[in-house]
């Protein structure tokens, strides 16, 4: 089961021989989600991969809810630009909204959204 490894010019370890580990391959196949689920997961990360949308999510983590006008002031963007980004976040089920008269308030959809951002933050700030 040992592998001879070679280091490329980019210091990436690669195998010098081909050896298939059926037990590992079987485990991976059994535990990998179907294509539709993987597509949804990939799309989720594309949505939160936008810096403006990440700023909106981070702002919403700080308070229970915010109106579009307040988010636009915090991010120094037009309400139109913020509304567009909120629509994308809403379509991805990352945020929800409620209306109070003429004011629309947004909040994170659930604790999973907050946890996703927290875990990402820990990952990028660890040494």
C-alpha cells in the first residue's frame, strides 16, 4: 500500500505509481451526494462567494434584522444594488424578509447560515 511520491516544481506531492484502493473508492462513492445535491451546494458557495453578498450576510449576523435602506448605508451602495443582491440571497434561501408598512426588513434565514459563515471565518483566520 505504500506509494512512491514525487515532488513537482510546485511542491505538489504526486504518486509515481498507480495503485487503486478499492475500499477507499467504495467509501467515497457511498458517501458522496448525488449530482443534483452537489450542484446545489456548489451554487450556494457561488452565491456567498460574492463580496457584497458576504457583507450583507455579515451585517445581518450582527442584528436580528435590517431594512434595505440601512443595509445600503452600511455597505455604501444604492438601495437598488442592495435589493438585487438580496434577491439573489433570498433565492438561495439564505435570507428571508418581512414587510412592515412600506419598509422591508431582512434577516438570516436560519442558524445554518450563521454557522456556515462562522466556520468559514474561522477557517480563513486560523494560522
